[in-house]
C-alpha cells in the first residue's frame, strides 16, 4: 500500500520546553500562575535563547557518505540536548543544559541506522536514540565524557505506516512515527492503535516501545508491550527481526528483551503492532467521593470486575481541583467505556452502580448533565480532566519560569500497599519541600492505571523553588520520593521509564542476576558501548 | 497462613507413559484401537519394565550433606529419564530410553536448590530441572556426554501455597506444586488460577512458567506469562527475586527473561501469581460448520469482537469425529463463557449469533439440548470434547503400544497464513506418512487459542508405524511439519516449549542478535554450563 505523507507540520517545536513554542503561556500568564504559589519569583525567567548557549563546533564531522543525514547547526543540537523533564526545562532556563550533542542524524531507513552505528562504533561516538524527545527521565541526553563525540539519532524521518493487514488488524510502522501522524495514517483503514500517552503529540512509536509506554487503556492492556506483534531492532551486532506472531512459547520472548531497553541494546526501527477498529460506542461518567479511601476500594472492585473500563482514573481532591473536575474537596473517578462492537451504556451503568455502592456520588454521564449540588456535572468534569491532562505540561513550564517546582512522578504497587504508599508520599515529600523552601507544597495524586492486583499512582508536586538552585531542590525531593517508593516496594516507574534520573532506584529494584544477564546482553549486542551510555547498565 | 498438606496421592504414576499407571488402556483396548489403523501391529508391545533396562550404579554419589535429598534407585531414575512425548514413550517401549539420570534430587526449599547447584557446579554435574515431567519436547532429559553425571532436580517436594493475598487476588506458590494440589489449596479462599493445560494433573507451576504454558483461556490471556506477578529463580550466580508489582516500566521485564527459559538460566522456585474468583456463571455451546474455512472466519470475528469467550476451540471434521463431538463431517466450534461477576448467557447468545452469521449451525447450549439433526446436541458435544481432551494422552500411549504413530504438535500464525498453513500441514505431513508407511494417515487440526491477529492450530497425527523404527519415522514426519511451519512463518511452538526436539526450528526462528544476548545471559548466570544443557543455547 502507498503510505500517506508522514508527519507534516507548520508549527515550531520549543527547543527548551514542552511541545509547540506558540502554545506556551506568555509572561503575564506565567506571573498569574506564580502568584498562586507563595515563594516563587515575581516575574518569569526569560525564555532561553539558543545563541546564549555559546554552542561551539562539533567535536567530530561525519564522513561524506553520511553527511547528508547529519545536521550540526546549534539550534538542532540544542533541541536534542535533553528531554522534557522539569529538571531539563530548568537547566535550559538557567542556561545550563545537558551536554549538547555534536551531531544530529536523521536516518531515512534501516540501512542508514546500521551505517551510522557502524561509523559511531569505529569512532567511539556515543549514539543517543531520539524519537519525539519527550523523555521525562533523562533518557535522551548524554552524561559523562567517555566518548569522543555524541550523536543524537533522531528517528522522525522514518515516520511511515508501511503496511496494513486489515484482516488481521495489524500494521507495520516505522519507529519514528509520531502519535498524530500514526493515527492519521491508520484512519483511512478504519483502524487505530489507541495508544494515547500524555506525550502523544510529541512521542513516537519507537520511543513508546523503547520505554514500555503506558497508554490509553486504564485497565487491561495498559502498556504498549501487549500491542507488539513483531519488531526490528538494529544493533551493532546485527539486526534483530522477530516473526509476526499472535503468540508464541518459543523460549523467552525476544521482543520483551528490547521492550524497555531504552536504546541501550539497539535502535528499534519498526514494529508490527496490533490495532483495533475505531470505537463506535463511547460513554463516560464522573463519580465523586468524599472519602478517598472508599474511592480506592471502589476502584479496586472495578478493576476486579469483568467490566474492563477503557478509562478508570481516580483523581484525589487536590488533583480534581487542579484539573477543574471538582472544587468541593471530593475525589473524582473518571470512568469511560468504548467499543467498536457493541453499545457500552449498560457497562457504564453497572460501573457507576458499583462505584455508588462504595459511597460514590454519581455526577452524570458525559454530555447528559445530571449534576449533583456542589460539583460540576459529569460531562464537564470529564472534559475538564481531559483538557487539563493535555495542557498540564505547558503549565508546568510556565511555573518553572516562575522559579517554582512543578513536576510529576509515577509508580505502581499492589493494593495492600496503595493507601500507605500514597499517604507516605504526600506526607514525606510535602514535609521535605516545606523544610527546603519554607513554604507549604502541594502533593496531589491520581491513579492513572488500575489492575486487579494493584494500581499506578501518579503524583504531582507543586512547590516554591529555591532561586537558582531548582534542579538540586527537585533532585532532593525526588530522592525522598524514591526512598518512599523503595520502602513500599513500589516500582521506580510504571511508564515513564528509567532513563538516567531513575537509575539509583532501578538499580536497587532490579534483581542482581537479571542485572548480570542484562550487562552480558549489552556486551554481546553493543560491545563498544556506544548505545545510549549510562542507560540501564554502565 | 497455614498451608494445606500438599499433593497427597495413593495412585502410581507410570514411569514410561502418560499419567496414572492404572488409567492406561489394557491389552485388549490397545488391540481394538490398533485395529482401526491399518498397518499397525497385531498385538500390543509389552508394558516395559524398569528391571529390563539394566540400570547401573550412578556415576557419582552426592556428598553426605545432600544425601538426604537425593535418590538413586533405578525406578526413580528411570521415571526421570524422559518426558512424555510420543517419541519418549516409544523409546521406553523399545527399551531404549534416553540417558538415565544418575541421581534424582528432591529439594525441600530454596536453600536446598542453591546447595545442589553449588555442588553440581563444582563437580561438573548436569542439572535437569523436573516438575511434573510432562514435557512433550524433550525438555527434561539429558543428551550428550559432556558432563560427569546427570542430576534430575525434581521440585515436587516444594508443593505448597505459601501465602494468599485475598484483597489483591494473588498467591505465593512453590514451583513444584502440581495443578490439582494448587487448585485444592486455593479453593478454601474462593480463588483459582484457572490454568488448565491438558497436562494439568501432571505438571507444575514451575514447569508452566519455565515453558510459557498455554492454559485454560482460549482468548485474551492465554499463557501463564500474564498471570505472573513476581518470581524467584535460583541461578548459579545468585537468586533473582523480582518485586510483586501489578505492572512496571522499569527496563526490560526481569520475569520475561525467565519465562520460557526452560531451566537453562535458573531454577524457578516460587512465584506470586494473579488469581481470580471462582466463576459463578458458566455457559457453553457447540456450533457446527459444514465449511471449515467459514468456521475460521467465524472464529476470527469472535476473536476480534469484545466478547472474550473463555473457550473458543474449533475442531475440524476429523478432530470432531475423533473426540465424539460430531460424526457428520462437520467442524465444531466449542464456545464457553464464564464469570464470577455477572451472568454470561447474553454473551454466549451474541457469540452464537455471530457464528451463525458465518453459516454455523447452533447445536444447543450445554445441558439444554436443542440438537439439530445429524449431530449430537451441544451439551453432549462439549462434554465429549472435554472428556476426550483429558483421555487423549492415554490413548496415544495405547496406540504407541500398537506400533502406530500417534502424536500432536502445535503452532501459531497470523490470520492471513492460517488457511494455507493448515492445508499445507495436512497435505504434506499426510503425504510423507503415506510414503513412509504405505498407509494413509490421519492429520487433524483444531484451534486451541485464538487472537484478534491470529490463531494457534494444534495438529494430531495418527498413522501406521514402521515396526522398530517408530522414533525415526516420527522424527522424519516432524521435520516435514517443521519445514511447513517455517515456510509459513508459524512459530515452532505456541505452548509446548522448545525442549531439545524443537531446537532446529527454534534456532531458525530466533533472531540472531537475540540468540547472542541469550547466550551471553546464559554465560553470566550459568558460567559452568550445568543447567539443562542443550536447551535453548549450547
């Protein structure tokens, strides 16, 4: 089949902050947000400029045979220096970004990737695979000085849906395909991947696979892992190509070794992924809970039922207020059902009934009104949550410009640990922020994904900063959070990946024999240690 | 919690054939079965006796500190020499079993396992992990002569459910727990793993995990993999213990490396597994199809719907006749729904309606009668299939005693390949059997598991043998089958595992860079190469 023209856009990406440059809050909006947080700056830090970074010549030039794939202008290099974590944004605002890569390569096909790796291996050049650049864990930057030069390997020129198997509902898609383009190219076939992480606009299929991204579905198949039918991965030791199979029991899964390998074992170039028909039936509702712990029990019951809601996100009172879903101190459960196959209203009704049996107050279905006193109607609550969900990273950057701390982190744990874990994170991170800044901090929580055996809490921290020292302050708070997670045996990441920022927590969590196996695999596939150095293994 | 007494039994296991010794068909029954297959023997081969094997003294004695864990009597050693493939049964019948292990160890806990591995590593003793011994792919025997002695590591003394988390529906279970004992120990808690492979009575949790066993559910979460919350694995390089997590995105999954590792990377000692409430609602039905290809389309539509049948097994006409589900030349689709949560009758009704829209003829629901002319009613068809399913391995051994070839193999492929694959296996394996024996062979097919993107066909081959040369004959037929699978890019195994018998197909299917990584991991975890030598890597 002929593929559509991939990924056209006329808008400009911000080199230093989230998303589109034209979508950032302006100075006045930043100041207004800052005014809500005592202890922040009185005026926003200026938007940083690439020319102030004093970027010099690259340490190395590519050979003529690869020159056509490689850029070395300062703007491109600056835009590929870091991901989009709060600490990355602050480093840009403070004029102290991570190590600027020497070169940015944009391979057009798999052979280009292999050629670039071959050259990089010969010259001891570090290769940092780069999709949409939306890492919030330091996954796409270089730290250290063990390499002669740093090459950012930007896959977005490989952005096509190459084949569609309509009968088997699968497609072969290049790794550099950004979310919106991927869905645009599938739409004419009536199919959808339905993988909508918060970073959807600015992340790629390859990035999702390399980081085991969490997506649209709040229950069941929450991670991209389960949607992979086959993968191609270029390693310095050769190209790995697994077969298209609906399932297999032939040894440990090859794909599962590369899923989550974060560019350290190879460069994912394409995958066959499992698709769905576009849903024809959708229904959503909001349920308010005065008692957060009762809401947790309700969500557990939902996760253990056969109802399989596509959306089942529980916002605590602070998070509900922040997103505009509720302002009366209630927690809000956002429920959604969808199907291409059959009406979902009966499932929604059963789910709402179950939630009410735990003390939930039904706030009306999407668009149907039926508001209870003191809270917006369900439709408005659901919409408010959705729009805040997509807008949040921009607001975070605006707060960063005001010298505030504004960041998120996420985890997962079994149900027996969830209430204590959430309480401990709120208490201990809040106390640490107060102690460090002298101002009370906001620590909100929502459950983004729920399982029969546990849940994935997602925390938002809003606090006054420490002018000029925001990165160290955040690192301290994150270390406190990491300790709480470790004590509660909660994973260091449910879907944000390990990157470089989560290495200490990951190293403690990972079973040591598995670390031995992973190091050995790294040594076999990347014997010169050029692939995303510092990620997963040293 | 206190665990129940594990795995009591008063029946005797067959050392040479499937299951219970007292459940084998007698000589007259064998002869009656053989009479249905032209070219077989006129009387059954005698039941083999251990004393005829001339088993000598073990090559090595264990040290005094481990002697209490280790047996070396001929009966125990013979019973641990092989798995239960057709070729294993024939080797026993012909008095040429695989290499008899020198010792059989039964560790009582994880420390015993570590101690045994330590001793074996020092003495260059091969260790073959052994659960229920039901491997049908040569997974639990030793081949070659590179080791000083062979130790069969029988885990069945570790057969307890150690902890139950009722709130989070999970349990910590020792790897040597056999299927029935596992369910017996969970029953008082109202919970069930619902993992019912055909080998259920004679296989263990550890075996299921090591081989990525396929289980009860015909759709959705078909493999044991998805039910694993955490695992403990003893390797010569240390013990791997993953955290109990409902989900995680922290690097490649440690558990997924050990799932399917078939004892080559470590010895699985226990796992936390995800459970379900025992179903309160069940409903099943049979639908007959005159046209097998129309039935395939119906099954694909069911797999792509939101209906999630627990059972969705399509028997072709030959398989339906063999199991007694139908005798009119029709294919039969056995459908089943179950839930602890809500009635399932409406889902069954929709599924049957969908099947009818592809030309299916509704045969009545389980127990409700409603038979159509020319076929048994649905309830009888479903029961016939279930009882034949469990009885089949015994009948296979009876046929083996008649010198017949009676064996199965299974695979999985995407839907676009399914019709051609099934036709090619039938034609080419049938032709090879005819050529080799001079008698027409039966090659039946059923789909055991179905997916939105493909299906798992399971083939039964019944043919005259070649007296005294049955193993070579079967190996030839299996090689023909392997070529067909490879040509159709169908996996060498969907859930029977690789073992030693599937190595050639596995080696061709496995991506070479993954093989490099796996060999490196093996070298790191088992540097002396004592663990199940010859499995997965050399």
